C-alpha cells in the first residue's frame, strides 16, 4: 500500500439486481440489528476512552482495542449499507469478517505508533472535514430516496447513484477513524480517493527440474 493512500478500506459490492420489495421493509428489518449495535457502541465508547489514556501514556494504540473498534466500524458499515439500500445482504450480528460479506471494511493498524499529542487535538482538527461529512449525509439521504424508486421500478441502482452514496458514507467513515486517532494521516479531500489494496504475495521462483538420469549401459 502506498504511503499516500488513506489506510481505510470501505467497499460495497454493487448488485446487478436488487429485491424489488425489500426497500419497503428494510427500515423495519434493521431495527433489531440497530438495537444490539447501540449496546456495542456503548462498549466502543469505553474502549475508546481507554485508548485515549493508553496513547497519552505509551504512544501506542492497544491492539485489542483497535481491532475491537475496527470491528464496530465494520458492523456499523454493514448496517449503513443495508439501510441506504446499497446491499440486500442482512448485516450479521458480529464485528468479525464473514465469508459472505458484501461490505468490506478494514483499517491498517498504525505499527509505527501514535504521537502522544494526537488524542488531544484530533477532535479539533477533524471539525472542518466532519462538517463536510455532515452535509454529504443529507446528500446520501436524498440519493437513498431516489434509489428507493429505481429499485421499486427497475430492481436496479444506477452505478452513478450507487457511487454517490458509497463515497458519501466513506467520507463519514474516514472522519470517524481520524477523530478517534486510529490513523495519523489526515483524510483526503477527495470525492473518490484510491482505496488500499492487499499486496500480492511474492511467488518464489521454481527451480528447473533435474536432468533425467540415463540408464547404465547393458553388461555383456
């Protein structure tokens, strides 16, 4: 991954066809998931407070807390994608990655550590970016309303509308992880920035096969 790429990955699989009637009831179906997620978010708040003091003292983000907060972000991303009609896959009740995920959410751990001053100022530095994220939230709501009717009549979300919603949600997600000082790079002021991608594993060169062994000459 390039050092210029913001380390948050947030992808949603665009479906070729959506269930025509699900938009009518998704807001109702997602209620149990949101109810459970509320309690998980309360736990995330206490975990974040613990990370605040840990970074102040040690300059390191506790790995267990970091992974938990990434998992909470993943759960929230799935719920958001479902509620905004971007996926028909019901969000699982877990913070872990699942094989059938249609929403990919991941954040690289800051191995280099986190400067001790960052917890004190990140919440201030992110304010301009977060204001734009709030405005884009209204745009996502409008696009979701339009997508409601495109799915109802055509069973599709035009790719342009899909990308508009996805990028608006990404903006909010980037704002959140910076505000929680989980990243040290300021979020990019770009509508559709490059996403991190896994580096392909190097394949060791194969040695040439040994030459064939000739049979010994026949004895007389």
